[in-house]
């Protein structure tokens, strides 16, 4: 039986806001959102999922990857969709492991570069950065209401996500990123 609401635990941020970005895989018709933590290498441990949305979590319950298998053509377009203007930094953890939740509603702007994953109808009380380009909205009781994904880019064969991860890794170990290195442009 699916859980009714996704719980989150909040702590003061331990480090900088993690890096995150949405990559729409054109050939798979799926959105991949990796989350990279500064100075750390996260490993998959568990998940929370529905038929269309999956959260991959590390051993500590931190979000490390979101996969949305609902094709972009089935996202509901909402004109004038605007993400929260203000969000707080926090160390957000998901304490439920290996649980299922009902399929959320998925909305996007007209150009499909902003996504709202809505988990319920209730109002949100707080906005927290899960990562750059990734905001969680929660209730007063720390239940997940929505996740916003911004700056989504089209990706063919995972090329852009690979370049993005390479650049994140190079920044993590202090190497200088050379403009134009690799194949193609971002």
C-alpha cells in the first residue's frame, strides 16, 4: 500500500547547496535530474517511487537522483508557471525507504524548461533548496507538497549530462575547466 504523504527531515545545511540540473533524454522520453554533493561521492541505497516518478536516495536519505518517466508530451502545460522566489538552504532527508507513493501531477511552462511535480493539493508552508535548480515545498508538518525543477535542457544519448557531471567533478577536485573541451556545446 502506498504511503499517503512523503515525509522529509530538515537539518541546518552542512555545506553548500548541492549541484543539480534537469536533462530531458530525448530518445528515452524521460527527465533525469542528478544531484551532486560538493566534495562527496554519493551511492545509491534506496528509493521512493510511483509509476511515473522515482527518487533515488543515498544511505543517509539524501536525494541523489530523480527520474520522471512520464513523457514530456504528457506534462500539463500551465501558462505563467512561476517557481517560488525565495527558498532556504537546508539539509533535506527522506526517511522513508523502499516505499511507493501515488502518481504526482506534473506541470510545465510553455517552453518545457520549468517543471512542477505536485504531490498533493494542500498549501505549502516552506521552500527549501534540494540543489541548484531544484526546490522542495513542504507543509508545516514536513510533508512534501511539490518539487520544482528549473533549467531543463534537452539531451541526446546522455551527452550533456555526462559533460555536466565531468565539469562538476573537475570543480570538485579543483581542476580548471577548459571552455570548449569535449564534444559539442552545452
